[in-house]
C-alpha cells in the first residue's frame, strides 16, 4: 500500500482536541489523522503533550473539546475497553507480560479457546500464536515462557496480542528507547509488515533518525499546541528540531577540544565473575571517554563495580592515584567518584522526596559542616545550594519543595546531575545520561558535560546512542560480551567502526 | 514555566491543618475533654500521672520503632526482649546480685538481641518482618528457659520507687521524664540530621539511598541494636514498676507499640511521617486505655479497641487517597469551558 488515499477517511483521528488538567492546558486544538497503511510519527519535547494524545486515543482521557473519530465517525471512548473494541492498541516502552506463562498464553490471556469441559485448548492457542508470528515475520517459540524474553521480544508479543484482537491502529509509545540497534531493526521490520497489511501506526521516539527511517508523515506538538503535519521527505532533521523546540538549537553535540591532563581514573584488570573480565583503561582529566557496546555487554556492571555498588572479584580501581576498596560507594565518593546511574527512577532519585532534598542527599556531611551547628543540617543552606544548582542547570520547576516525581524526565535527570556535581567529583560516570530525554534537554546535558570536561573533570560516559558516542567522546572504548574489544580515537570513531567492535566482528580500531 | 526560586508557603495553610499529625492531636484533645466530662475520676493529677506512668514501656519502645518503620523495617521482637530482660532481672536478683550489676548485664542482653535481629536482616538480607516474628518466639522462649513460670518479686523499694514515683514538683513519673528527653533527641535526629534524612531516603527508595553513598546496612543494624537496648531497658522498668519479674511480662505489647507508630502517621511502607504524630498517638492510646479502665471495661475490650485503632490508622490514609483520586477524576472528566490563563 502506498501513500494514504485522501478519499477514504482516516482510520483514527483527533480533530481540534483540547484537554486541560486543572489550570494546565495539556492539549489545545490538536488535530492528528492516522490513515491505514501509514506510520505516523508524533514528535515533540517532553511535556509537549504526546502522552496526553496517546491516552486520549487509548480511551484513558476524554477531550474537553473537539472530537475523536473512527473511520470519520465521531466516537466517545468511555474507557480503555471502548478504545480496544474500536481496534486501538497501545504498545508501551516496557511491556508487562506474565513472566511464568508461555508466550502463547500471554497473547490469549483472558480469552483462551476452550476444549471440552472448559479446559483451555493449548494446541489451538499454540497454533494460533505460531500463525501470528509467521504473519509478523518473527521467529519466536509460542511455548517459551515470557520470563527471560528481551524487551524487544516482549514488545513483539504485545504486538501479536494486539493483532490477534484485530487491532487496526497500533500506538507505539517510545518502543525503541530500551532496544539495541539490531532489535530496533527487527521491530521496524515487524512495523513495516503491519503497515503493508493496512494497519495505521502512531510512532513516538526521541531518536530523530528513526522517525526518518520508518515514518511517512510526522505531526509535531509544542507545549500542547499543534505545530503541523509534514511528509518526512519534505523535512530535514534540523527542520524537525526547530519545529519541536520553536527555535534554532545550538549544536546537539557541542564537544570542545581539550588537552587531557593527568590520569584521574585508572581501572586495572577488573573482573567480576559472570559480568565482565579483565577490564583495563584510564580516563584523564578533561577527557570524555565513552563506553559503548550492546545492551548486556557488561558496561553498566563495570560502572557499578567501579563505584562500589557491586563488588569486584579481581583487579583494582584508582582515583587520582588512590586505590579504592571493593564494594564501598561511600569510599568511592570520598575519593572523588560520582555515578549518575542508568535507572533514574529507582537508583538516581528518591521519587517521593523533594527536589532540594534529593539534591542534598549526596552531601549530608558537607551540609552539616557548612551549617556549623554540630550534627544538625540547615534547611536554609540546603535550599540555597539546591537553588544555585537549579539555576546553573536551568531546571524547570515550580517549587524546590515539590517532589521530584512531578518533574519531566529531562528535569529529573538534571536533578540527578546536580546531586552528583554538587559533590565536586574528580571523575563523573554517567550511564545513559540522555535516555528518554527530549532533544532540547539532551543538547543541554551534552553542553554541560563538555563544559565540565573543559574544567578538568574526567567523564566516563556509557551510552547506547551511537550519534551521542561519536559526537561527544574523545575516545571510545567498546565492550563485547564482558570484555573490552576495542579502543577507538575520536578521529577514527564512526558508527560502523563502533558497531563492528560491539558486535564482536573484528574491531577496526586498535585492540585494547 | 520559568525557573522560579521562591520558597514553599510556610505557616498555617489548609494543607497543614489537614495533616495527619494535626488530626491525631485534635483527637487527643477531644478524647481528653470527653473523658473529663464523662468520668469524674479522669482529669485529676493523680490519675493522669498514673496514666502516663502506665505508658512508660510503650512510649520508650515507640521511639526506636518509629525510626525503624520510617526506614522500612519493623521489630516485632521488642515485647519478647522486654520479657527476657524482665525474667533475667528477676533471676539475677533472686541469685543475690546487686541491681547496679544487674542493669548493665541486662542491657547487654538487650543489645545482643537487637544485634541478632540486625545481623539477620542486613547480612542475610532477610525481611525484618519474618526475622523478628522468628526472634519474637525465640526470645520469649528463652525468657521461659530463664525463669520458667515462676514470678520473682520483692525488689528493693529504692528502685521500685524510681520506676513509679514522679519527679519532684511535677506529676511526671521518672520513666516518662526520661522518655521526654529521649523523644526530643529522637525528634532532632529524625528531622534535623543527616541520619534522619538518610532513614527517610532508605524507607522511600533503598536503591537510590545506596547509590547516594548512604551506609544502608550499617544504619539498619544500629537501629535494631538501639531497639534491642531500649526494649531491654523497658524490661527493667516494667519489672520495677510492677515489682514482679515474669517470663510473660509485656506479652503482646509490640502490637500496641506498632499501633501507636502507625496511628501517629508513619507509613508502614517507610519514608513518611513525623515523630510528633507518634507521640500524640502514644498519649491518645494511653488516655483511651485509662478511660476504659476507669469504666471497668475488660482487658479483652481494651485489646479490641487497640486493634480497631490499628486498622483505622492503616485504612484511613488509603480511604482519603481513594476519595481524592475519585474527586480528581470527576473534576478532570468535567469539561472546562474556558481554562483560566495560568
């Protein structure tokens, strides 16, 4: 099926929809038409209203004004069940399957075909599932338990479930955020297959290159208002960014050239059984060193061990010439290490705590000293310090006493960065620093990292975002299956050379 | 929304008035006023002083229990530690030892009990609920090993007086005076120091606390040890106050303590609450028990009241949350004709 014919009404559409939550206008006059046989991108920064659009389509929210239309007819979804009945299915970033049930049982959960005496007809369940997988062009075993499936495979199962319910509209809310390059390709193949079979697909991603690869049209939102709908071939990446942020963005990767100083972090033959083996490298002051590799290559595990949240079995870690004991985050912190962890919501922040208290959590000792009242902490000192950092990182917030949970993802990440930068570290380890963050904040984080490096901070950056790795790093270390397979200089680093080393094909850089 | 550094509104606001602690304090005042009108023997100095003294062990143990629950833990073995330490006090006194020697020995036993709980929780990573259900039975069993079913009495009046008499010039029994001092210290630790901040962080999100360099295990271990120490001390107070050492002393007291902590607004999931609320709740439970006693209500009914309070204190915040959510949904579903400009 080629370009959507304008004669047929769109399968699913929002027409001039507005939606407010209290005084907050989440959507204002948004129009979005999904046609059969197209993949339609929804672009916008965090807080632009993308989730509200998804939830309106999914029947969770009802518009205050405007209409939802199915096949051109106005409908009122009175809940997710109505949307589902109309053929709308939402695939979330992290699907929730029943881990102990098989893939097939998950797909037919709640509407299993019955054999005699009300027993579940397993054979039909498995056969139907196999048929679905063939239709999607994937090789998954219907009898395999859902536990242990990669996130990519779990998404495929969710898609199969949607198709088995005769979904005509598939809404994919940041499906690729946690996927590796190969997995994204597989997901895209499935997506293309569905498109050719006449599905209407809404695709949301922060990675612009994905929008250009898979989508035909893109609708942009900014601060809840409709900016426009364009064919992707009429746009460049810069055009799209401009539509999203409403202004020209400074370079997305503003890496400054630096002359590396003395060695700040030295990792020698570090090994943790079952996670990584024999890892040796150095990071100098002023340098940004990227640690690249596929998900599961052991990159985060190395970071966790260096910082002491996990123990290592052999090897050594030195910060500014001082050896660290294994398994002590407290010792690592006083030696000048800081870790911005991968999982912001679980490990980076205490979601129920206020912004200022989260920022102060790493400096309970120095807050005490500065207060000069023995063991007591001064809330004033804490608040002033938090306000300084909020200003420096251009944090968007209402009150410092608000819980961090109310902030957008990008602003939450800024709080995590503030909390660690306030410890005045020598070495900063950032694990996926821009995952799930909108493009404007992403550029800000990159500029910040670049500035910090220019001020003599040593930065170790773990990232699955290849353009980020290539754009930001002075050197790229690549891991494959728990081992360091390549070290590539900035001049030689390309997406191809990094991917080659990450997938275990012969590295084009010099071997480490 | 631009960067805005103005501080939160402070002082009396509607939200502050509706806080759980305020509600408990208001209830305390109502029960007091009602009791004074209803029962002629209630609002006099002697009775109130007695009612306070009767709370000694519960009040003391509630302090470390508050810290434990804030950091997401619980110690159910406190009443058994109390019983063990009471039995031991009696046994050693019966054996001819001086009270001055007995007290440090018994306190060390309390510390060891707490240490065992703490090590099982922190080293083996077991949930504190399960560990302390186990040690609750274990320590109570040990108490019977020490003293069997006999009761030791006739402790020196010099010491029993200390446990029952009031400080000069005020109708406040000595153990409650000590509680007041400890309560102030606990409140400062919980609400104004780095340790307190760390406890709230651990209770809300242990991973994030650990990643922020907080010594999670060490803090938990220390809390269990303090809990054991205070429970042991409460065992001595109990023994001297009643002038009787028995292995079954303080049976079931841990539930009253936990009822007080939860009624005081500490979230059983950790991370939320204030010590002020707990103190108000302890006093409330004390007044209720006293009123029931004055009106010759049986102990069975008293325990029913404690149980109901426990359930109400856990249930009410959930109900409030459900009601708020429902209101929010109704408001959200209604079309807003023209949203006010922010």
